[in-house]
C-alpha cells in the first residue's frame, strides 16, 4: 500500500532533480538574416515580408539573478539587465527553479520569544 503511494512521488522527485541539474538544452532556432534576429520561432513580420531566414541548432541556457528573477538565453549570457532589479549579475541555473518549501519548526522557533525594545539596552 505504501509503495503504491510513494512510488510516483519518488519518480516525480527524481525527474525534478534531473531537470534542476540540466543547465543547457539543444534546440532548433530560426535566424532572420535581414533583421539579424535569432529566437526559438520566426517573427510573423519576417514571414509576411519574405525575409531571408534559416533554421539551425542552438543551445538554450538557463540563468538566475540574485534577486530571484530567471532568464533563458541562446547566448553565453543574457543580453539584457534583470527586469526586476536592473543588475547584470546572471548566474547559471538549472532548467527547473529551486523549490522553497514550508519552513520547519527550527527555522521559525524563537526560544527566547520576541525581543522587546525596552530591554535591549538595559544591560550595561
């Protein structure tokens, strides 16, 4: 009974771990030679205006900013600053965002209780 319950959860956890460890993925990208634009799909305007384009293999890379924002790039680094904080401190990251689970008792426990302002400077 327990095995039937835990088996899919274990498989899901293994898949999540595998996705977190993947830092880049091969993919097909389109480059418009007229616009000098490369992306996962071709722009509708390039198709309508019959621009010269070709499909080729590319590498999709995953990044995160210290503020927690994530980005995907076809280059070695994203070309733009972080849209959230404005910094350009991208770090390589996995395909799947790291989970932040609920806090356990030891992380939220305050053994001495809340500090009261009137007692903080009373000992001299």
